[in-house]
C-alpha cells in the first residue's frame, strides 16, 4: 500500500521509499526511514498536502511525494 492511500487516523510502518536521492535524504533526516511508525493526522481541505506524525514530528507531504512511499498498515487498521 502507498502512503498517499492511507486515511486520516490510520497508522502503520514505513516499508520503502522510491524517491530520488535528494528527496529521500531530506525525508530521512525528518524520520522517514524503513521501519519507522507513522500516523496520518490531517489533510488540507482541498485534499493536499497531508500531515503525518513520524517520531513525534509532524511533517506535511504532497500526495505526489507520498505516492512513492510504501507502507504497511497496523494489523488492526488493515481489516
């Protein structure tokens, strides 16, 4: 599943980032690393960007970036 597909309130774990090195490095400094837990906090009224919590830091990402991040939902969320 892709990070851009997750609904507000859902949480899970980052699996893989398929972005260019510059963007991947920047996101890594913000905590976007494989194995990191995340939660979707809110979406802008127009639907983009979306704010995620990673390591107690709130980060806003546009869907064009989030669609390149693979995740796994928490077991309770995946049902």
